[in-house]
C-alpha cells in the first residue's frame, strides 16, 4: 500500500509538467522556414496570399507574372521535373482526378505546376506538360495546365508563401512534401489537399487524390472561403534509410516478452493457489 | 433494513464514500461518474450534428475538429471502455459469486482514484496548454506530434486511465479465481462473471501496449525523438499498428461484459435456462483471444503487404463466428420461453437487433474490396455507433434497468421507461442508419463541410440526434425521479435465480450473512 501511495504522489508531482505550454518540443519541430534549411514539411498558411507579382518562365520561355495566370481558382502543385519518385505519381494523380471532376478545366479552375529546382528549364517543363496533358485525356485544354520554371529568388518567395520546406539531398535531388495548394483568383490560400495512397492488390505503388476533396476546395476557392485541411497524413518524397530502427524493435521485443512472462506467471500462480478458504470462515 | 448505504464506517459525508473500500459503494460512484461523462459526451455529439446541418453557422472548423475529438475521447476512454465492468462489475461480481468483496478492496479503491485523476486530467487538458486537442480519438502520428493543442496532457490522462483499467482487470481475475462460494464451480458461474473474467485478461494483456505507445508520443513531443515522425526517419504506420493492437482488443473490453449482461437478462425474462451455456462461455473466451489478432483491419489502406491484408481480413471473419454463436444462443433461449417484455428485456432485444446490424456491417468493411470503397467514410461511423452505442450502450441501459431495484432499492415507472425506449430506438436509427447511406455515397468522416448533395442525409441524421437525446432525457429523468420518490423495490422483482436476488435490496454491508453453498447452475428455471 505504501508503494502504491508513493506511486500516486510521484504521479501528482509529475503533473505540473503538462501544464507548461509545450514550447520546448515545438520549437524543435520542423517549421516552415524557407529554402534549403530545416526539415522538409508543410506549415499551412491558409488564408494568406501568395505573391502574384513573382515572375516565372512559361513552357515557351516567355516571362509571365503569376497574376497573368490567375484568372480563376488555381490548383497549384510544386514539384521538380527531374524527380523520379513521388512527383510523377502526384502529377499523374492530378491528371486522373482532373479527368473525373465535373468542374471544367480552363473555365472553373486552372492547374499550375511550378518547379522548385532552379536548374529546370522551359524545355523540361514542355516535356512534362506533353506527358500529363495526354494522361488527362483528349478533351483537356492545353492552356488550362501551365508548367512553370523560375529563378531561385522567385521560387523561394512562393515556397515561403505556401509554407513548403524543401531540402536538397545527395541521393535524389530534393526531399520535399507532396501536397496540392488550392488558391482563389486573388492568390489567397484556400486549402491544402493531400493525396491518399492506395496500393490495394497491386504491387505497383499508386497515388490517388479524392475528387471529393478537389471539388470542395475549388468550389470554396470560387467563393473565396478558406477551409480546413483534413487529410493530414502528409506524404513526403524522401529517401528512407531505417537507421537505428532495430534498437527500437529490440526494446519492444524485450519489454513485450517481460510483460508477457509476468502475466503468464500470474495466471499459473492463480491456477496453483486455488480458492481462498480463510474468507469463508469469517 | 441495514443496507450498505447506512454503514458509513468511521468517517462521515463525502469521505465515507471516497475512502470506502466497499465494492458496492465504489460501483455506485463509478456509475455516477460514467453517466456524467456520458451526458457530456452526448451533448458534444449533439453539437457536432448541429454544425452538420449548416456548416459554419454555429461554429468554426477548428471548433468542430476539437468537438469530434473530445466526443470520441470522452465516450470511449471515460465511458465505454471502463463502462460495465467498473460499475455493474464492481457492484455485482462479488454478489454473483457469493463473496463479501473483491480480492483486493484497496486496489479497487486505487483504480477508482486513478480513474478520477485520469478523468480530471483529461478535462483540464481542455483549458491548459494549447487547449482541447484536435487529433481525433486515435491520436494518429505525425499530426499528434505536430499539433499545438494539448496532446501530451490528454494522452497522459489516457495513460493513467489505462492503469486504472489494468488494476481492475487483475482484481477481477483474482476475485473470480479465489473467492467463489463453496460449490460455485467454473461451469456454475453466471455468464456475466465469465465475460468479466475474459475481459479482465484482455485488460491486463492489451493495455500495456497503449501505455507504451502513448508514452512514446509524449517523449516525441517533449524531446523530439523520432519514433513516428517520417521527417526524422520514424514511421507513422508503426504508431497505427501499436495503437490498434490495443484498441481493437479494447472493442472487446467494451463488448464482452455487454454480452454478459444480455446473457443474464434473457434467461430471467424468458423464464428459461440459457441455451448452450458452455457454447456461450467458450465463445466469450474465443472472442477475447482471437480479438487480439485482427487489429490490421483498421489499416487496410494505410500501406501493408497484400499477404497481411488477406490474413487480417480472414481472421476478422473468424472472430465474427463466436459473436454469431452468442446471438443464436440468445435467440434459441427465447424459443418456447415464457417471455415477459419488461424494460430490461426490451433493451436486451434491442441490443441483439442493433448489434447484429453493427456486426454484419463490420463484415462489409472487413472484406478487402468493399473496405477500399468505404474506408474513412460515414459508413465506418455508422458501423461503430451501431456496435458501441447499439451494443454496449443498449446493454448498459438493460443492466441499469435490470439491476436498478437491487442497487438503489427503488422501482422506476415501467411505462415511462418504455416510452423512453421507443423514442430512443427511433432516434438511434434515424441518426446512425443515415450514416450508412451517406458513407456509401462517399461522404468522408470527420469533415466539417460537404457538397450540397449530402445535405438530406445530414439533415435526417441531425433530426435523429434530437430524437435520441429526447429519448435519453425521458429514460434518465425516470430513473432520477425513481431514485428519490420511487416505491420500495422487493428483493427479487424479476424472479431472477442468481445470487444477487437472494439478498435484500439494497444489499447489506458484506453482502451475505452466511456465505451460501451452491448446488446448481445459475439459471435453474423450472
């Protein structure tokens, strides 16, 4: 009983820890600092505006401000064109989902893809465009999906504004988050849309977007109403090397085995000790 | 009559309750706490439904996210999981096996204090730090690691509640092994006792897992250790595994005692011994053990190998078999019985009906192909409300109406109870059946807003929530009035054969003058 009381007292003393605002923990977590510093991730900036005066090159190499392309709600994707992992999957998912939507591309919304790799050129953008327009189906108007490239400075302004952190890595170019940003005509961030992954009964990894999410976001963008992102299981594109995971699983195995052993001994003890007789004679 | 209420011991007032080690007093206190949290949780649920007939009019999206999280956490961790074992289990387990108290009365009191501490901590997490959390009741990483709401405190509260649960489990299992009255062989125990026994083992074995996973979340939030955060090389799917390794067996912690209550009520109101006693017993043990192996069916779309998916789906179908056996046994007990439709029986039959719908829709989502279509939709929400509320909730109400006369020595108005039942039944089906339709048509769960084609479904569901709340109000006002002004209850108003009906209502201190000697099974109706 004394031991139990001690435990209880210890628990009471540890409680004030939880009353602190958890500043320590949070500052260490990835936040949306721009450029190449910090961990890759998304720091959502719903309701804020992106700089529409930022200048990019279109597929023909002409300079254009974002403002010239923002004539209707925009679904913005940020990738790099030489990516051979998640980016092609994301763009194909966009192409497929766009094919399923009842909303009309070029009338109800536009698609814009910006490369955050300053080494990408209008030529690589043009090649990407050909691929994905084809995938979106014959009726998809080519003007409704623009593929842009730009300078380091302009790229960073946009990344900063949407709260994306990307990081160069040696293995495959960039580590970066995978998400779409839906914007209103004025460049206001309406909602972030994350992919859902379903590789059901198929060894090939396939990425999908819910047409439901896109429709709702675009309709809200037309009204200028900001929303709340639900699918927060954010996907990342990064090389995964499970270093040191073994120690973790070993700890789990050992503690699991100990707990299980204790429980089995408890059961055996109960079986052997049988019924208590003292109590009945009281 | 010298009931346990009048035996205050050396202390007076509140202290005579809070410091009491009497299993009956602890059971009554648990019952009061559970019902208070249940009403808070239900109120939050009604508010959520209110938002969904006109998103944005009554509250913002952030508030909605916090509300659905608090609804889930309060109903699950403070009401359903402790639920029947801590209230009716505490009160009736020693009575049913002919004992004077549980094996460790002071540990029993400690679990009650831990429960209160956990609940208090949980409620204070609404107001301190970042405020009420918005992760959903599942605390999925990596969001639970990044959100600024007060996850650590709420998660620590669940951790403490876990200890309360483990201690209750150890206590009950030991009590059943060691304190049975002479002649009370294993196969003469009432079925409610058997389900408490199976539940006790699940609590002892499964709860440490969630304790560890929740500790890891706290460590990760305070010290930035990367167990589950992919940007630090961790694996969010690992958290999902660890969470469901506990939380699926927890479904059986909620449901097994509920099934036990039904197995008590049905023979009494059919005036017939239970059909297939041993089948009911061993199906409970089968559910408890196979229930450990199905957690993966919550994660079919989270990324796992095809082989695991097929295996998990197969075991999910297997675990449905013992539940089916139980349903068949209850129905077979009714056959040629002399059925009396009193309120406890009405709730028990409602349990069978609603739980069957919940169970069969569970198979729909346990099958791989349909799961892909329905995962993360309102279909899931409909399914688990049919199982949790239609199952555990109805069983809780059955137990409350069945044992109320014994616990408080008063009778309630049968007529008002039946009216309440009818309103509740209609409201329940309006509220949750429309969720099946919504989900089948693609409405995702946990969404604050939706395109116009889902409006009708949401409207019906919200109207259902008002009807359901009215039903609950009728039921509980009836019981509260009965508590103070009800006529005195006889010792055995339903003609039950188990031991608790052989002592006065309410039972005396230490339950039995002389410990009874048992010579026959629990349901010996002629």
